[in-house]
C-alpha cells in the first residue's frame, strides 16, 4: 500500500521528496474525507442535542465567548473518527485486535466523559474515570512495555512498571488536551497537527513493517474528524468539543502514539508526540505546579494558561490559534527529525518564518484599518462641526 519509505537523506524541499510523499499519502485521502464529512453531518444533531439536554456553555467568568454555545461537539469528533476507522482502518489491521482497541477505547472515553458535559462530575470522580479507562486500555495489551534508546540499547519494562507508565501517559494526554481546550479551534487544530506527525512517522515505518498501514489510516481518520469539527469550532465557534471531545482526543493520540510509532517498542520514549505537544505539556505541568503552590486543587480552573496569557497580551483568538499551530508544527518537525527525518528542521524554520510573517501581517493590517477608521471619524466630525454649532 505504501511501497516506499521517505528517505531521511532526501531534501524535504525537493520535488522528489514531495512526489514520494504525495504518492504515499494517496491512500489516506478517502478515510480522511469520510471522517471530515461525518463530523460535518453530525454537527447539527450534536448542536440540537446540546440545547435539548442543557449542555450549553454560558458566557462570563473564565469563559471568553460572548453567547451561549453548545458543548457536545465531541460527538461529531467521535462519530467522524469511529465511522472512518471502522470502514477503512480496522479491516486493514488484518486481525490485529489492537486496531479495534484504539477505536473502542477512544470512543468509549469520549462518550463517558460527554456525561460530564451534561451534568458536571466532581473533579475527583473525573480523575477516577480517567485512571480506570487508561488502566483498561493498558490491560488490553496496548501498553508501553519496551523503550528503545537507540545506541544505548532497549529497556524492557516489567508489567508491574509498564502498566503504571502507560496509565500515566494516557491520563497525562487526556488532561493536556483538556487544558488546551480554552480557545476556539485550538485543541482540535493542535490534535490534527500531532496526528499528521504520527501519520508521517508511521508511513516511514510501514515500508519495513506492513502492519503499520492501519495506523496510518487511523491517523488520517483523526485528522479528518478534527478538520470537519473545525469548520464549526474555529472562531467564532458555533459549538465546543467539551470534556468528551477533549478526552477523546487525548486517548486517541495517546494510544496511536504508543502503537503507531513502534508497535509496542517505543522509540526514544515517544519522541514525536512528546515533541509535537511540548508547549501544551509544559503548560499543563506548570499549571499543576502553580496550583499546588497556591494550595488549590489541581483541577481548579484558572485563566493562567499560555493561551489565556496570549489573549491578555492582545492577540485575538485566531492569532492565538496560529501561534499554537505553528509552534506545534515546529516542535513536530523537531520530533520527526530525531525520529529519522533529519532535514525536517528546515521545514520547522520555514514554519517559524511563515508564522511570524502571518502574525505581523495581520497586526499591520489591523493597525492600518484602525488608522483609516480614525481618519474617517475625524473627517466626519469636522464636517458635522459647523452644523452642530448652528443648531446649538
């Protein structure tokens, strides 16, 4: 299906590299579009159900939106991914039960945590849910049981250690995506970029390990679901993913990274997803430290996350998303570089330049628009001055 691997020595800016990349990506187009279409179709039922059940986020407090917004959008994400995965990825798994584990675990987690969007759980109960769901996944056989350290050799983890490490990874991924979901379009966009990095890593491995084909298709399904959801979630959002959607993304990315990178033998401790999610993971870690230092619950919400700080700095929600998108793209390129695509660093630099030029361009455009409006207002005021004096 993917007959040739991407050569790490190839120039990522060359025609040969992109020709091979397009050739390898051809089979993922249909599952990606299927997931996108299903997510778009499910939007209206999810929106209707949100208002019907009262699962609506009201403006005010730490909420930065300005009108009541339904929060069961996670159903669209779950539906898009699940339908596409069952149609294309699971059959390609060729009997490997772990393909189905990824789909069932992600969907079950999302649906269970959707209940929290309807009637909020206590923080302790939600944490117990996270741990139990992650434990069930680890016990199903999808666990971090071997860490390949390259020239240093491989470290095999005993079950007594592998299972807790896997639970910690999956719980951490859920909370990272949940904390990231604070700006319109942010969590879904970042998840799509990370899934894209996992897809590229899996494609490169598939040439040597043909069981990776279903991993590629699962990544494509996740990207498609996120893009379909972003149609209605990018600012101004018409629906939120809620806790159900955020935890679904966390489990989907967590399980795909465990199995997709090296099929149980995690290369350099999950370097690609860790690098791609470096900014959100650091933000989550600092949030935990910050709240413990202030002697408040780790689950206590606040407005001190990086995306909140960017908004306070003066960036719009769209600009904040762009910052995170490009930061994720850059760190994902670094992860792929360490994974074998050594010249992906050049792509990361290009992304950085594009990100900065885009933000500067938008800012200059806004500044020019503000100046023009001020000039028009001044001209209008001068024109009305004499008439106002006569009337007085």
